[in-house]
C-alpha cells in the first residue's frame, strides 16, 4: 500500500471488507492523494512429497486511485 501521503504499508494478509477490515489508514490532512496498491501473486505445488514453485514467476498487479479527503482525519479501510 502507498497511501499517497508519504505513508506505506506492507502486509501478507489480504484484508477484508467493511466492517471487518484489517488494513486501515488515517489521513491527517484534507487534500487529494494518489493512492496505490501493488499485489504480488505466487504459488507452490506439492506432489509425491516434493514441493516446488509454480513456474513463470510471480504475477504483479498495481492498482491506482485518487483519494479526496474533504475533512481530516479520515480513516481508509479495506
């Protein structure tokens, strides 16, 4: 996570929808922020007692959005 206000967060959990969110951020000032999220997907497989990584490497996806904070502090949750 890059919240666009100089704050970044790394997590190995996928988060959850409201009201059970586990990833949150509080903006301390009003304004427009360019927030982004980079997701990396990888996997392993196991057969006959042998575990290996899925071939082809990890899949990386980046999502962007503009957050307009009208009144601070505001809490963003996922």
